[in-house]
C-alpha cells in the first residue's frame, strides 16, 4: 500500500464525512419546516428535492461529495479496491467529529478510545491481508453477474427497510446505500483503467455512463437514508458495508487477492477491532440520543447539564424525534 493511496483515501473519507454531516443538517432543517408548515401531498418527494437544491448547506455537502469522488478516483487509480474502500471506514470518525461541531456536542473519552480501536483495527487488517493490486480493469463477462447480484441486494434491502422503523430501518437503508457506493467505486476504478485507451474509447463504452448512473442512485438513496434516522444508526452500516462489499468486488472483478493462512487470524482481530471501534463511535456520548436531530445550536451552559447535551429551550423530547419516523413515511 503506497503512501499516496492512503493519503488520497483518507482525504476522500474526510470529504465524505463532511458531506454526510452537511446534508444530514439540511435534511433536519427541511423536516422541521415541513412539520411546522404541515406540508402534505403526493408531490411531496419532488418538492423536497427542489427545496434541498436551494439550501446552501445541502449544496456545500454535494460539493464535498464531488470532491470526495475526485480523491477516491485518484486513490483507485494508484491502489486496489480492497485497500482504498476499507480505508474509507475512517469516514465515521470524521463524520462524528464534524457532526459534534455542527450539532454542538463535544466528543468524549469513549469517542477517542473508539477511534484508536478503529485505527489499530484498520492497520492490522490491511497489514495482515496485504491486498494485491490486481488488474486495472475487470475481466470480460464478470460485470453482468456482479451487477445482477448487486441489484437484487439493493432491492431486497430497500424492501426490508419498508417493513422496519427507527434504527433498524436506517441501518438497512445504510447497507443498501453502501452496496451502491461500492459498485460506484468499482466502476470508477474500471473507468480510470480505460483512461489510457483514449477519450474515444472512454466515451463509447458503457462503464462511464453506468458509473454516473450508479453515483446518482447512490446520492438519491443516501438522502433517503439520512432522513430515515440518525447518523449513529445509518453510518456504521454505510461505512462497514462499503468496505466489505468493496473487498468482495475487488476479488470478483479485478482479481485482487488477500493473504491467507495465519494472516487471517490477525485480519480477524483487526476486523473485530474495526467493528468494536465503529460501534463505540456510534454510541459514544458525543452522539448519544438525538445528537444530530436537534437541528439548532445549544448553548454551552445548557448542554453541560446532561450527558450528550439537552434539548433546546422550549422544546420537548418529542421535538427531537425524526419527522419521517413519526409520520410513518416509506423510502
């Protein structure tokens, strides 16, 4: 694993975390206005999209997501899918740190300890399995079965989410979004592998257009995920799902190989630390309860009264419940 690959992947993770926080804040602000205004109707979804496009904070999140795609493409051009995407698991740390600043909650000791476990777990996992670079482009004929499996998985997860509520629903949608993002990353790697063939070849193959379609679908599904529940519920599934699915896609499409034998024991320990660190970050005092659902700054004095902060003055605990959960909307 080269230093350049790691730096570019970490920059992509930072930009992704910023995008999640900014767009989550925009979704919360929009939902609060809808609740106050009593907006309803069959065209509600299109109206929501139009309103989001006029929100500077959402546009800033979209810009951060575009910047993340540039960094990710650069990392995938010089590194393997099985290395780049697991490194993006650090996105959860950036999400929580940036979110703690945006939503006015200070990270606690558990947050830092969880980050240490996540960092050590990533180092052990990537260092032990030593993923190979693999091929620059996928072998002919492999994309069709992989695409079918990915489509079935996303449809099944979205259908499952329609039967769930709360954190479980957000987690299911988060994993569905993760599959879409992993497929987008694989298509980005495929496209970057064809750049050397010239512009004519690049624009006459289906990979570029499939990449754009998968990226758009990922973005739209992410908006549904962000409205379904807090980041503490959706982000672990989104982050870890992206890493695991990407490792599988790297093996299935680009012949990327990982070390076996005794290395698997160390890799298993690393995976456990990653899982423990991610779970700890998701449940740390910095994100306890509805840390990202208040949608309004709290004063330093008021947030110091209870662990994880308090509700804004004049509000009740019910005010922090996400509007989609209370209305029973479906993705």
